[in-house]
């Protein structure tokens, strides 16, 4: 009995020793490491041993080559808006009626700030005139009288229709000059002579912004519907 027990213990020890050494793994599928696979760890590639080889380089045994991985494409940087340099802008000329509307729009948009107003007087035009005549007979008679008095006159065709036909003695850019001729003709017994304004004098206004930056350019562009058809354009334009 004792001998049998000894034999059993010896066989058990031999079996345990064989199991611990992995001798039963292939025979019975019994691994001393259970579900762990430490051999896989030994097969892992050491990342510090990786190096990138240029194209066409022969790879020697036991040499691990790693394909070059392209860097991820970077999203293009957003466009940086170009700086708009200040420019000189002007609009006009405005008539007095147009300027009243434009001035109100400018003050509401830009305040009293960056704009300057230039005003010039546009001269009028006056004519010294007799007429119109309803009868050619009467007109011819008056023409004979003027010739005897040696008074220069003409029969213009470019006058507004309401003044045709008639006699024109002169056109003047200053009303006082026209009045002076009227007085002389009246003293010479020329009847019904009068001074007629063909173009009335008026003031013309031009507004200038010497340094209009991008914001001001955008603001004045939006004012166009309120500028009576005028627009802000570069200064000193033809």
C-alpha cells in the first residue's frame, strides 16, 4: 500500500512538472499560462526600431521598414480680408433742392464728421427782348424802325417757343448788364423792351470725403437712392 502511494505521488509530481514546463500544452491543450499568451508580446515590433526608408531601398532581413504616413492635410487658413486704403470721394454738383435731401441723409449717416461742402454760384443768363409778335406785318414795321434808329437786333430761332417770333438785343450773364441795355433802348424810344431770364442763377453744391475708409465707402454707397441720382466717385474725376 505504501509503495503504491509513493508511486502515485511520483507520477503526480512528474505530471505537475511536465505541465509547468508546457509539455502538456500540445498533447492535452493544457497551458500553464491559461488564457494569457505571453509569446505574442515577444513577437511585437519595438516601435523605437522603426525607421523610414527612401523609395527603392532594399530591406535587409530583420529590418522593419515603416511606410511614411503623410501628415494630415491642414484646412486652408481663412482668407484675411485685404485692408482697403482710404480714398477721396466726392458727389455732386447738387442743386439747392437736391442738396437739402442729400445733406439730411449725410448728417443722419455720417454725422458732422468726415465730409466737407463746396458751394459755387452758377451764373444765370438774361436776354433783352421785344416780342413775341402775332403779325409778320407788325414785326416787319418794327424792324424798319430799329434799323432807322441804328439799333442792332436779331431774330433768334433758338429761344423757347413762347418767345418766337421776336427781336433779341443781347444776352448777358449778369442781370445788371441786361438792365442797363434795357434802359438805353427805352431812352431811344424802343417800346415794350424787357429783360427775360433764360437761365436763373443758382448755387451748386459738391460734397467731398477726403479719407473714406472701407466702412465709410460702404455707408455712402447705400445712400445712393437718397442722393437724387448722384453717386460718390473718386475725386478729380474727368
